[in-house]
C-alpha cells in the first residue's frame, strides 16, 4: 500500500506540474499579446493628457462609415461636455493628424480648427464659463495610422471578406476618432453608429437599437451604451460573423444575453470555443456573488473575435483572438468588466488594479468552480513568477510600456498581493472589502487609485493597512526568511523558541512586516500559531500543550517568500550524552524527509547525501553547532533510488575525536 501511495502522490504532482505548465503557457500568450499591442499603441504614452482639462465629457456620439476603400474611415463625432474653467475660449481633442478635419461646429455654429500631430483645437464662438454645457461636432476623414498591427485594423481574409477591428488601449482611440483619450475622463454614455457593407455585421459596446438598410449596399447599425466608459474601452468590430448566445439568469425572472460573434472557421484554431464560451454564465454568477451585480446588466455581455492574440476587455463586448476562447482568458477578461471597466485605474501607474485583480480572481474562479486545490495550483504559479518582479508594483516609470506589462510585476505580483491580503484580513473580511470597493458609489463607473482600494479595506477591517500597501505596492522585492527553533519542557507543557531572520535585498523596505503561520507537528497532534514578524531578526516564545517533532514555516504559502530552515535544537534542552544519527522520517519519502541527530559537544558538523556509487549528491549542512538535539528537513531533487546519508562531527575541543555514522534511505518518485 505504501508503494501505491507514493505512486499516487507522484502522479498527482505530475498532473499539477503539467497543469501549471499549461497555465503558464496560456497566460504568457495572453500577456505577450497585451504587451505587444501596448508597445505598438503607446507611442503617445508620454503625452498622456495632451488636451486641456477645461471640460468634463458627458456624452459622445460616434457616427463612423467604414464602407469605402480599405483602411479609410469618415464620420463625425458629437461631444457634449460640462465646462470646468471660468473662462474657456478654446477646446481641444486628441486626434492623430493622418485624419483630416473637414469642418467643426460648436453649439451649431461653424468654427475654425487647428491641428497638431496629436490634437485638434476648436475656437469657441464665445467665452464659456464653469458649469456651461458645450456641444461640439467634428467631421473628419482619412486613413488611421498603421503601427505594425495598429489600434485600427482593416484586413482582408482569405475568402476575400474584410475584417475590421479596433484596440485602443492605452492611447489609440485618437488614431481613429476625436476624443479626450485618457482614462480619467469617462463619458457618461455613448452612441456608436456604424455604416458598413450590408453583408457584414458591425458590433460594439452596449445594445443594438436599430439596423437601417441604406439602399446603396450598406447597412447602418445603431448601438447605444448608457454607462460611463473610458475611450480605450470603446471598440468597433466588423466582419462576416456568425453569432450564438447563452443566457445569464440573474434573478428568477430576469436574464441577460451573453452573445458571441465569431468567424465561420473558428473551430479550426479553437476547437473548444463553444464549450468554453458556454461557461460564461457560470462565471458571471460567481463574480457577481463576489463583487456585486454585473455592472452592465441592462445591456449585454459577450465576445467578438478579433485579429490580435489574447483578449481585450472592451466594455460589454470583450474582444478575443481566435485561439483565446479558453476558460482562463474568458474568466480573466470578465473580471475586467468590474475592475478595469466599471472601476478604471485613474492613471497607468495603478494598472495593477486592473491586471492584478483579473489575474487573481481567475484563480478564485477556479476555487469556486473546482475546489481549493485548483486555487492553489493556479496561485502557486503566480507566486513563482512574482519573485522575478523588478521595481515596485506601482509603476512610477509608466512611459516605458515594458514596465507596465511585465508579467511578473503588474500581473502576477498584483495577484500575489491580493493573495497575501486575503490571509492578512481573513476570508470574510477580505471578500467583504473587495465587494465594498466594487460597490463604492464614489468609485463605481469612475476611476480609482491604490489609495481608494486601501481605504475600502481599512473601512471594512477597521485596521490601518498602510504598512502592507507601503511594503508590497510601493516597496520592492520580497522577504527571504531563515528560521530555527528549540523545544524545551516548561511547567508541564513545552516552550518553543522560534527565531525568524529575513533579508530583502533592498532598502525599500529593509524588512517586511507580515503575519507568519507556524505549524507545530507531533504524534497525532498539530497546532498552527500566527506570529507578527515585524523585524529583520526576531525571536518568539510559544507555549504548547504537546511536544512537537517539527515546525513548519508558512506551510500553506500565504506569503511571497523564500524560506530556509536552519538546523533546529529539539528535545528537552539537556545536553546529549553521546553523538547519534537517527533514521530519517519518512522513509521511503517524496519529496522531503527529516534528519535527526544529537551533538554531544560543540562541533563542526557535516551532513551529506551520497548515491549508491558513493558520489556526493548533496551537502545539506556544514557548520559549527552547539551541543543539543537537532533536526533538519530536506527536499530531495534527486531521481528515485537508494541513497546514503552520512553525519560527521568534529568536536571543536578535540577535532581528531571524530564521530561518523551512515544510514540508508529511499527516494520514491
């Protein structure tokens, strides 16, 4: 039975490893696609707010015609705004200068306009004052700039049909329509009218209200969206689409359509697309229970196939690449409808509030759908990647898009921070804090910063969390712990003295303050004690009812960390009468075992592992030790087989009086 047990455990580890590899490959494909397109679309990133902050946009009507020659657009955009300045004589919009302004109107009066590389400015017919309503209409045409793949793509498929799609994050909306192209200024609502070849379907944000046959071989699709929206979340997708729908039943009597628009050949690149898309209503149910109702219930949710890899969380209609109709990507982009779309990061340095949340709650979806083991399988890969993060989670240098879209930093360290915060607060308070953040009326359908999220957590928990956010969001790297312990009897019980040391490799911070779980194991007994480690070198006295044989540090891996277990003094605190090496336990073992030994007097101690041919496989310890009883846990990175472990002790007072003992053990994998 023991051999069968180890075989089963081995199979489980292999399954987890393969699953983790698939997860990593899928995520990296998503992240690489996002990083590539951000790189291409970020050429204005250092000009994040080129327009004047003189207005607050309330409404856009984008009326665009994409029915003429390839790559050519013409249209008009009506913008209704509230004036913020006391005396406004000019208004500016972002628009790339390969697009030509034909004419412009302000409150129905024709006005003059001037252009720069990235903006247009309209002269106002009079001076406007704070609180006034300003309506502009800009007619334009031209060829959106092509930047490799581009924020606006007009492609030809092999069957001769056109396939048009947009992707504007972070600053690509200005490539194809005049607007204030910054996430801090959301319009309260938008209408999008699209005229295209009558054989194609044109889809976008919101709800389709009307389809018009124009009598010239074109159709006009009129869509309306009555929720606040950032310009980078506006999309247009046109193609020879098929559609299919599922329904999300959010009350006993109410349902919302979950619609998907795909090209006829999608099954060749994504055979499981239909099966995976059908999981979306269940995902909506899970995320609604965690965050509050889906933010755009009165309209729709769905997916439209586009030509980029990965996905993009366009509001109410996520764009997915042909091979991105996967469970993980669908869940990731759906989380964004709350965190990214409904609540948008106010500035790009806080992008982790979008991407870190999506990356983490895809793991929580797995937990709710498949069980806690699935959560741990997903989050372990996030923690491993996060150790490679360079710089702070808050991205000060956002002008470099590589900083914003490094998977280890914004995505996986962001997910790891939420994982750790969950343990710091406890499940009930953590999830209550998330729901409070998502339902805060000051933030819903608006923008947020890290300070806003921290405030929500502090209000619900009643705790000051400045220390946590300062070290994990505004600090760098992660702690590398080492620990040791001793066990001694005391007044009919036992006292464990645990020493925790840490290094960070940075001065920001010099040490991490974190609650640390210590799990004590004894025969037929265990107990977990949580200590607050708030120094670089700290010792804790812990009183126990039973004598433990081992102590585990953060056994469930709630902390982004490395940990080394130093040789620990165990037993009753008395000096051993002789040198002795005990049989390791467990034996056979996979993946780790514990060595126990007694040191009679202060000695130089070497503990080494050899293979069956006598070759050194690993040196476990080579250091001076005081007299006492010790144990050391070792994780074997060795093939299955018979091995020997050898203890040598050289007393400091008489090194020639050497003690040597050898025992055998079996690694089973």
